[in-house]
C-alpha cells in the first residue's frame, strides 16, 4: 500500500511515516501543506492519502480542500483525514460527495497502531471509516437540527430574536403581537426543544444555544 502523508507538524509527520513503514506500507511522499500534497499525488499516484485538515497558510481547511480536489481529479486515490479536533461540518462536506475511499479519524487513534493501519487499509480498499467520536457529534448535530425544524415559522422568528438578546416585550413589538402571545411561543419553544422546567433565563440561554448549534 503506497501512502502520501500531509502534515505540517514535522515531528508528527515523521513519526507517522515511521509507523506506517513499520507496518509494511510504502511512504511515497511527505507534504507540509495542501499545495505540496496535490503535487505529490500527481507525481506519485498513491493508493491512499493521509492528511491533516488544518494546514498552512491559514490552518483552517487547507487539508480538506486538497482532499476534495484529489477525490475529484483522482477518484481512485483514497483519502483519510486526520484531525486533532472534531469538525463535523468538514466531515459532512467530504462524506456528502458519496462513494467510498474516505475516512475521518481523530489523531488520538494513531496511538493504536493496529487499529489505525486497519482503518487505513479499509479506506484504501474503497471503504469508509469514521471516528466514533465524530459519529456521535454528527448524530447530536442532526438531533438539534431536527428539534429546531419542528418549530413553526413564528416560533423560529421568536427564537431568532431571543438569540439577539431581546426581551419578550421587545419581541412582541418587533413581531407585532401581544406579549402574552410571545410568552406562549416561548413556552412552546421550550417544550419542543425538550428543555426541562428551570429558571426562565437559563432555559432561554439553552434554547438559543440549541438554535445556534443547529
């Protein structure tokens, strides 16, 4: 199995290379940024790419962008994303493209050499491997979105204004309704978002957080 590694942290990059070589893989190249990764793939045509998501120059999604370009230009080259953080938005972008040959693991998984190499081989063979922690976050994200989707249009408008920090009277004025009607919408929002009875201000904060996360 021929592998190209993309990681800007030299120590982690070299350690990963030695780990893979010790497991019988051929490390066909090492890259420190997304541009270098794309060039290496063009030159080496590996079986699989292992890339960090955050790389220079901005340390945001350079690795993801490079991985997406590789999958479009060279669909036979599998991609395993590594990240130190759970970034569900980025995971979804790559997974929504469909097809196999894609994986997303947290860097902590590299410590279990056998598990990591097995995941890499499955991705290279056209399968998909998603870190259990990422899966948990994706389900939580979907549940939050489903709960917010249950709100009526008026309730969403009310919640949006709550997120801006407006009081019930200010919301009533903005939406041209009585304060009593707003109070009814707020109670309905709490119920649909499954927020247990508590101090009013606390539930308002929880409702806003659920809205923003969704």
